[in-house]
C-alpha cells in the first residue's frame, strides 16, 4: 500500500468550479480551456484538485477563480500545478494545484469554506 503524502485533509464540495482567470499560456485560454468551468474535486488548506479535459504541465503557474455557490464573489488565487494524471474512471485529467501566497481575503474565504466542509463531515458521521 502506498504512503499518503498529503499534508492536509481533503474536503469535497458540490457545485463549486474552477476557471482559469489569466492562464500562463494564451493558447490554452483562446482554445476555450480557460473559459470553461472545471469541476472542483476537493479542497485542502494548501491547494485544490479539479478535473480537466486537457492535461496541465507540472510547475505551470495559473491564476484561478474558485466559484462557490455560498459566496457572492469567486475566490481569486495564484496557483502552481503540483501534479496531473489521467483518471480512467471519469475520463478526465485530475489536476492538483498548490496555492501561492493567497491574499488575506482569499484565506478568510477558504477558511470559511473548509470550516463548513468539516461541519458537514461531522454531521454525516453523527448520523
């Protein structure tokens, strides 16, 4: 069995999506990859995972916008692609990104979202 290298707990959220705001590669944006929403798979303190039809290069820097139904505005973040792999069961690339120096406002919004996810998990365990 492989050892889990994750530093933080991963939380799943429904209805959230990731968009590329200012992708490093203009070609990716013009092809529609930047404008299309990517479903959020999970979120942790240091990053997130999303699904994409196309692969991303490890080390690629991105500006992302995380749309959360509970918030009136999306969370804007700088990120770096930590890993990318094809997922056979969903026929999409799973892309893991690490947040790069989030603003205080983004940190507060992410903390609120994580707290909500933890509360939801605890409620589910009590049932």
